[in-house]
């Protein structure tokens, strides 16, 4: 599942994100969602989240299902 729909992402879910500084290289970071930062229902580049580690990025893939 991709991360473009806010309804598909929840706190405590394991996701893969791309951070702003890694967009050119495509380097991905995996972690657990602490906060959902995007307010709209969808976003074409992925919903922006903060991981439990404090890293912020856009969701590229959801590892857990709700």
C-alpha cells in the first residue's frame, strides 16, 4: 500500500518514508508513526509523518495494515 491516503495511515503503524534531504538519492527510512502532519485527506507525494525517532518525511509504503 502506498502512502498517499491519510485514512490508510495511523499512529503506531510501521511505514517507510523518504526524508527531505534524501529525496534526490531515494534513500528510505523505516519506522513507527508517532504523528501525522498532513491535514488533507490525500497528498500526491505521500502523507507527511513524524516517526517515533523524531524523523520527518513522506510515506512511500505502509508495512502494517490497519
